[in-house]
C-alpha cells in the first residue's frame, strides 16, 4: 500500500515538472517570436 502511494506521489511530481517545462517552453517560444517580429518591424522602419 505504502509503495503504491509513493509511486503515485512520484508520478504527480513528474507531471507537475512536465507542466512547468511545458510552460517554460511556451514562454521561450513566445519571447523568440516576439523578438523576431520586433526585429522585422524595426527592419521595415
């Protein structure tokens, strides 16, 4: 019983870290896109 609970807890922790990594990935992609669009706009000006 205790072992299965530990496994369950570990899976929850790994899921949380996955969510965090996904969030960071999305933020980094958004910032890269924003920087590229800004540079394109400045090049046009």
